């Protein structure tokens, strides 16, 4: 695998969050401050209600508790994903546009399709990893489906996630090689938390494969995506921001009625893995 020298310039909040994890136990670490969008449900309320059965747990017990909680959801069809993404990924500066995941470009909502320059539906957990395709369930779960430039989506393909590679044309800050894809710094944590959500939500008890992260690349059609150690690092370096939190709230309030727990409690990444 080719490597490039990368100098990460972490935001102060990210550095402090990483330091907190390193200097204390994951179970005891307090939740990172959550600056919720206007109208969002406060984290304390979610802990008293939605997450009540998960509090105080770690490891496999925490993963099992979260699986039970987030598996209660409304499922949507693949065609409905188009309209859902227009809400979840709306550009806060221009409500007629969506923000594309890897490029960061603001693109008109109406410019969706399959042609170069348009945006389409990117499966962050590549649908061939577990062979679920676009089936209602993991194939339509908008917690990991994002709008993306058609060409860049094709470049990412079904590659695992890792650091390194050559610059992706038309997507500054993204890199790729033959076996992996590295997204831009601003969404590295988003990608990690989407992957780990999928690993908790889909445990093989609903006619779909048991999706699990591992520390490999070249996973092919196996129900695995790597590289776990890198995803954990990305989650620490890029904590949840207001855009990601709002997205979680919109999915919960308007569409699937379940949440990505690692956006609300990023410290749970280390508590499980």
C-alpha cells in the first residue's frame, strides 16, 4: 500500500477529547460536550430515555444494549433515500443544496442522478461488504448513506478505509490507492462513526450478515470493513460537529426514529473497541 506523509493539524477540541480517552478509562470518560442544533433533544434527556438501558455498560454488554436500542427503527425504501438525503444533508447556508460527503461541495438538491457532475447515493459501508446490495435494511439505512459526486463515489468504490494513497481528482483532501480510501479531514470522524454504527446495528439476527470492522484492507465481499485502528483514530481526531449532530436528529425525528449512538456518545467507540 502506498503511503503519503500526513501532518494532522487537530482542532483543540479534538486534541482534548483524545487526551481524555488516553488518560482515563473509556467507561469513566465523560461525554464530549454536545452543542446541539436548535430544537434538538438534549443529551441528558436522551440518556434518561433512549439510552437508559446502555448507561454504565462497556464492551460486549454495551454493544449488545445499543444493538437492542437502535434496532427499533422505521425502514425506508431505496427510492425514498433520495428525498431523505435532501433533508439530512441539507447545506445550512443554502437550503436548496446538499453538502457532498467527500468533496464537501454544495450541490443543488435537484442535480441528483448518475451522470458526471451530479450526486448519487454513497454507501459508506460498501454494500458488497456483506452482499446486502440495496435491500431494505442495511442497503437503505440513511445513517451510512450520503450524497456524493458520482465520479468520486466510483473512485471510492468498495474500498476499505485507511490512510495513504494519491490525491483524488476533484476531491481535495481525499486520497486513494488500490485497496483503500482516505476521506478529507473534516469528515474522517463522520465516516468512522457511520461504520461503527453499522457494526452495532447489523449483528446477523435479521437475515443480513453480521457486519464487523477489522484491522485489514482488501476485505472484498466479506462482511467486514477496515481499518479499525485507523477508524478509531479518526473518530478521536474529528469529533461530532453541529452538521453531524443535526443529521442524527433529522434521521431520528423524521425518518428512521433511531440514532447513531457514537455521535451522541463518541466515548463509546473506545468503550466497545
